[in-house]
C-alpha cells in the first residue's frame, strides 16, 4: 500500500495514527476540518505591566481586536517609559494607575492579573466581586492561605477564574499527553525536567524603594523562588501526565553566585514522589544556561514502551524495540536529536525520535504535509492559554483548567520550594489540597 492509499484507508476506518510525516493522536476524517464559528469579542484589561504583563499584551495583540479588544491597561508605577511600552501594544487602551478604576469600567469583561504573585489576592477577589472574568498568573499566590481564598472565590463566582498554567492549554503538550497516558506504551514510571538561565533575575533602578519592589522574586517574604515561580508550570505538567497528586518532595538548593543581599537561592532541585513509585526530578538554575535551547528547557517522561521528550512546541517519542507495533511507525518522520535542535544541534546524539505534531490531522484534512509544516511554534503556550481563556468567555463555556487545578499546582510548587529552601523532605497532606 502506498502512502496516499494508507492515508485514505486510515481516514475511512477512523484509525488514529501517524501521517506519512508525523504522529497524530486525533482521529483522521476525510472531510475538511471545520472551525467553530467565532463568538462575540471579549473586551479585556491587563493589570500589571511588568515582563509578564507585556508578554500578555503581545499575545493579545496577536490574537487581535476582533477577538479581544484591550480597553484598559494598569500599573501603579507611574513611569513614562512603561506607558510608552504598553501603548505600543494597546494604543487605544486607557491607562490607569488604580486597578479599581479598571474594575469600575463596565465595558471590561475580563482582566489579566499579571502583578507580582504576592499581590494577586485582593485584585482577583475584587475583580470577581465586580463580575469580571479573571486570568490570574501562576502561582495564585506566594501564601497558601491567600491562594485558597482566591480558589474558593473562583469556584463560587458566576464568572470564570482561569489560572495561568500555560502548559495545560498548549496543544502540543495536550497532544503528547494522549500518548503518555495511553496503555500502548506502558505506564509512566519516571520523569524529569529543567529550566536553566544565565540571568541574575535582578533589575536595577535609581530609586532604592522601587528597585526593591521590582526585585520581589529575590526575597523569601514575597517569592516562592525558582521552583514556585517558574517550576510550577513543568511540575504541574508532570502531575497532569502522571494523573495524581504527589506524596512527598525532597528538595535541595543553594545560593552560589549572586550574593547581592537576596535570600532566595539561585539554583534549586527537587525529587517528587507520586503514587505507585513514580518519581519526577526537576532542577532550575540562574547560573548555567546549559541545555537552554532558545530560552526553553525540556521535559522527559519514561514508560516501558517508549520515552517522550517535549521541548516547548516540539516533541518526540523514542519507541522501545520490544514495544507493541501500532502500524503507523514506518510512516512517521524521524529526527536525530542532539543536545540542541534536531539534526543541527551541538553535542552527542541522544537518539532517533518520532516527531509528534499536535495538529497533524487538521493539516492532512487541509491537504498539507504535517512533516513539512510542523507545529505552529509561533503560537506560544502563553498565547494558547490566552486564546483558550478568551474563547471560553466568548462561548460561555467553563475553561478546561480552573481554580482547583490552579490551587493544587500552587500547593505542590510552594511545598517544593519550601523543601528546597530547607533542604528537607516534606510529605504532602490531604488537607492541604482541600478547598
């Protein structure tokens, strides 16, 4: 059977398989993919114009005013340069220095809360009380009591509260999750992930008071450090794939290089134990950029039938020789993976992986070759999360990730940080996860 006959036969039989160039866990259909009709636009506002707030504005600008017109932007720091940068993304938006004025605006349907984590609580509670939909960056808070209050308010609200767990909305991660959870490749028994940067995290400002405020991530009073502020996304991804809450965490950390008055470590590691003996190892560093590929780390999940590697918007499966044959392997695109990008990376090759393409079925239905088109890497995890949030509001349909997931992720990441900070082992308690 040739390639074209195989594709048509598979589509006619409803078989889930890899296209001639990529793997798809989505059932193929011979008819063109029909996109759902667009819902009404959702008018939004962004509160907090730091690095993450500006990243949100960038994604909103890409999403476009036809879907998410930006009515207001807000930050309590009255700096002309900040206003100028924000105005570049939202030239027609009203600038405010008081978030309560944004909440008073009846035209604003949803707000993005991108302030420092320790300042989330009151803004989120007030926004929900004002009848706004809320996208709150993760973690929900640096304090678990405050995080619980936010989650409870979100569950009780008539509007939606969506935590900024970006990977939960990432089509590539969702796609790989189908394979990870499939019994065809056995049960996940181990995983690991990392985030490496050569970056002090320190921001300079001529005003000492403002500089201290800008560097909230460097203080134990206002930050949950590398594991709580960054690792939360990848650790939550592990909990989602393993489909369980952790039993314990053992942590390690140290302050090796940036001894500038901070009391938050510049490198941290943790080993998380899940039910049935499953473990996940995670490390984060501000000292070394090794294995940092285009500002993203990667995650690896091991099962008896295959290993799955995810690097942001790209992913591969390394199938064991004695694993069950599913029929599509010979048609899948295979990449030689090295320490860097496939084929042209630096360092020793780590294996030959079957490329997993998130939207292969859609591309085939549109007459395209997934192996040549590949996943749309321009649509970042943040963009996809924002798109999911706006789309849920427009369709009046509850987002797939909500307050409970946001709270659980915050508990796990916060305890990982605590264990690392104290170089100890912590056993998770059921009551910590209860709302």
